[in-house]
């Protein structure tokens, strides 16, 4: 995942039949069909990144329509969203075997932008659940498809001239 480009907020989005988060053996959050989002915040991220990525997540068309095509968003499909903070999305293993996390935001910034992302996501009208920021969590999911996509808040400059891929709505 690491590139030479500045780090961007990352959301690893999984379409699920169900997902839950436990802390110390207690279920903290649980959803049925919808999205499990593992969210990583970079040192350079801002509220703009959180708002943009929340919109992208809410509008992402990965649920099937009546014709069986991935053409509906979580909002249109009536699904729930479970968001879990995941600084390890910034694990850099280019040098050695122990990951470095230099690009990951410090906890104060990460928690603020994690909360902003969830607030912005909730504004689309779907239930948003969360893990416990900074806690050791057990995340259980039943991946549907499987469908798993990595979203980033900013497009690397090199790909700005690439032809569009699919419908841009």
C-alpha cells in the first residue's frame, strides 16, 4: 500500500452480511447487512479528507440491484455501517519485516478525524456504529461476495490523467 505520494486517509470497505466488534469479551457494536469500514488516518489528513471519504463511502455502489449488478449504495440498500479505527493500514514494510507507522496520524488527530468521518457518514441517513478508538478489539465479519475495496481521500497526481473507470456518479 505505501507509495511515494503523501499519505491519504484510507478506508478499507467490506460489504458484509454481518459484523461485530468486541472489547474485553463484550459486544460493543453489531450490524446486519451493510459495510464494515476499517479507517486509517494519516498525519497530513484534514476534516476535508474525512468529509470527502465519508461521502465516497456512502455513495459507493457495491450492493446489487434487481438485475444483480452492483449498482446500489449502502444508503439505497438500507444497510448499516460499522467503522473501526485501523492505524495499521499505514504499516510500511518496504524496509525490513517489522512495519513502521510513520505516516499514521498521532492519536489526538486520528480520533478527531475518525469522529468527523462517522459524523459525516451519518449525515447520509444510515445507522453508523463504531468500535472503541484505541482499544484492543476483536472484529468478526461475514464478508458478502466477497467485496472489499480500498478508498483513499486524495487521488495521486499520476492517475489524474487516466481515463475514467465506470460511471462517475
